[in-house]
């Protein structure tokens, strides 16, 4: 994957004269369309003062996981650890919240504003063992850019 043009297009989305919500939705749509193994792309953000995440913009199949308690599933664990979490095979995870039988791997990258974890980008793939360091680099870049508009 050549991430340079992907980053350039993310920059264009961030620079667009649209609302924050429209930018986040455009990022979800763009990543899901451009990267063949990104089957679900979404943003979760801390839900006020509660120790839970709330689903914001996403693209892909609908999910019943609109609220995720801190510590539960991959997203909930990232909310606590403040670290990237790459799961190459979700069937090997004890603390995994299934979003559907098709999901085989997942990557979650936190978003920091003023050194505080305020949310994350979550990607599900129907392909096992698919995520690489390039995915992490690209998604870290996306999260840094998103942090600037929050």
C-alpha cells in the first residue's frame, strides 16, 4: 500500500469547508472505498464524563455496538490502554465484542487531544492477518489530523 496519496487525500478532506461530522464521515467513506480490506470504518468518542465510548460516524454494516464500556472489547481496551491495538485474528481474543461473523481482524488507533485519549478510529476486516505497519502509520496520521479539527 502506498500511503502517501492516501495521506494527501485525507489532508484534502480535513481542509474541506465542511462540518466536523461531514469530514469524519468522508474519512470513513474514503478509507473504506480505497482500501479493499477495510470492510467497516468508524469513529468512537468518549461519551461525555461517562467511562464509555459512543459511536459517531462510520461506514459499513450497521452495528448494535453504539455504546462500548471502557475495558470491553478491542475499542474499550484502547480507551484504557491509550495504545494501538492490532488484532490479526479476532477468534484468538478473549475480550472481543463481535460485530458480525464476517469480521476476522481489527485495528483500533486512539485519538489524542491535549494528550488525552478522546476517541479512536476502528477498522474491521473480513480478512484475517491483513493489517501491516503501513495501516498503523496511515491510521495514526488520520488520528492526528482528526485531532486538529476536534
